[in-house]
């Protein structure tokens, strides 16, 4: 009734008011609406998040290429302001490297935020957990003087990745023809997710009931032995080993969705640390040359059991050039001296496998596709300093197929194999940028390169990595 009365009052006044007052009166009418207050305040909040996503209560950091973009560094840089840092997908196939005061830390399962003494680290339900790998990482942290006691939480819904998953991974890859090999890390990730989706997997929470655990383990092994008779697994010994380990991690195993819900409700800040990257996403990547989980923003929701609306900011991590490990399409690959030099200067060797990474020009056409899927508020462009030695730098801006510009990244690998990459060329800056801390202080050529990436990908670049250390970031 109040809204109707207000409307009739303004209609009466509007008919008698000078034209210059019309806009003001209409603005007041609209702003007085409860609908505007709900939607308008939400829009204003979203605009604030877009400018400063790292200040939101729940923030996701996701890879924007084929992995190895440097996600761990930004997680480490921002992590001290968060109460919880959570892994949501993947397994020990992920490799995040952080350099603090010249000391290098390598992580595969543990969230990179463990280096901050007041941060709780959560491994969410979307992760496939290899316990020997986790124990090894925890032992390394102890050797390096990092105290993690009471700060590591494991979801009871995590699926356990056994050593025989890794054996199956190797057998599956071995059975493929040379031109069809995926180039997996052979860490057992695919087989473990297969057992999960096939509904015969074993979850971490099963360790709390030895009878249930043994029965599920027997079923899992029997399933694989039907497929691979040569697989040799002593189920009894395996069960005993894991039930002993269960005593060591019992206090870490929690209902992670409930933990996150209560933490967020109580005002705790949560950072979601993505693993792998969108172009390796099982749905949106270069299938079948992908990982076995959702490595884009959707995986942050399902892999932690949180509603989409709680994620206030999404930050993308993109390298100033492109790399990928393993087989699969790579339109901008540099299989030449330039690619080799980038690999050497950038230290492009896998954290998990040690394999040399394939290197190429930054693919802004693929970035635009990745941005469409994830809706990054801002991007952290990493390792710009690696390009400082080049006379010329190229940027892929589009794909052509049969003489026509493609509107988006193609799903068909047949089409992708036939595309002509459209490049723009930029002069190199040929100078040291490792001490630069403001983007405006970058050499003109470097600054123009960054701004052109922003234009094509249609997203703001808030941070530019100019070196390996925490401090080497231009804002």
C-alpha cells in the first residue's frame, strides 16, 4: 500500500514539475523500492568484489591455462589474511611452488597457505587423497620448521587414492597407442576418480569403521583385478596398513561441508585454492587430454560443498606465456629455440614429475574462453620477467578456421588441429623488471603488452608477477 501511495504521489507531482526535476524524482522513486534495495545493493557489492576480490569473505583462486600458472604464490601472498585455505579438486598431480626469502617450498596435496601459522588448511571432498604422499609432505614441513599441528583438516568424503590406483594408471597409459597417450602423471588420479564415479570407491570416512573399510577395499580390488589380472594386491596387508594410518589422522578427519558452513556463518574468511586449470577441466578442457576433475570454478562449489552465492570473488592466474605438460593440443607452442629459452629461464619443469613443460606464446583467445567460464573478477599475470630477454613477443588474439574467425575455443580437436592462430607482435623491453612494484613503472613495451591482454580477455590484471619471491609483484 505504501508503494502504491508513493507511486501516485510521484505521478501527480511529476505531471506538474519542471522537466529538470523529472530524472531526480524518478531516481528517488526507484531507489525507494525494496526490489531496488535488494538488487541494487547486491550489484554494488558485486562491483566492489570485482575491484577487490581478495577482500571478500570467500575467495577462489583458479588456474586459467593448462596448469602450472603460479597459483601457489598468490595463495601464499594473500593467505595471511584468511582463516582457512581449502583445496577443492585434483590430487597429488598438482604441484604448487612457493619461494619465501629464497627458500623453496613444493606442495602437491597440502594447501600452500600452510606456511602461515594461523591458517587452517582443508583438503575438501573433491580431492582424491594419497595418504603416503600427504605423510611425506607433512614430514618435509616438519624438517623445514613448519608447525602444522591442529591446522590440517581432511574431508571424510575424500576418496582414498591407493598405490594400486597408480599401477592401474600406468597400465592404462601403456595400453594406449603412441598417438593416443594422454601423458598422465601416473599418480593414479584418473583411476581413483573412475572408482568414485563408478560408485565402488573407498572414502576417508570409511576408515572409522574397520569392517566397512575392509569390505569396500575388497570390492575395489576385486573390480580392478577383473580388468587387470596381473595386478598384485595383498588386501589384508593393505587394510591393516591403512587402519594403522587412520589412528594418526583420526583427529584431522571432519565433515568438511559442515565445518565450512559454520566457519563462514561465524565470519571466518576462506580462500579456495584451485588445482590444475580450466583448460584441463574434464568438461571444458581439451578433452580427452585433460585431468579427471572439474578444475574450473564449478569444482570449487562441488569439491567443497558450499553454495555458489558465498563465493564473493574469483581470481584467475595466468602466465605471461603458455605451458602445458603431457600430450594434447597446444596451438601456440614454440617447438624451437625460443621455446627452449623460455623453458630454461622460467624453470619450466614439472613440480610433480620433473618433466620439461612445453612452452609457447600467451593464448589470449583461449583466455577469453576461460574468462567466459569462470567469470574472473581480476587476474594475476605471472612470470612476466621471463620474457624480458626477447626481442619480439607474440600474443595469440584469435583462431581462424577455413578462413573465418572462430567465435570461441572449439570443442572439436579436429577443428583445433586445423586452426590458424592470429598473432599480434610486440617489441621486447630487454630490461630487468624484477624490482618493479607498480604496473605503471613497467617499461612501456611491457606495460602495453599487459594492457593488450586485458583488452582481449576482457578482464583487469591486478597483479603482475615479476620474479619468484613473495615480494616480486607489480600492482
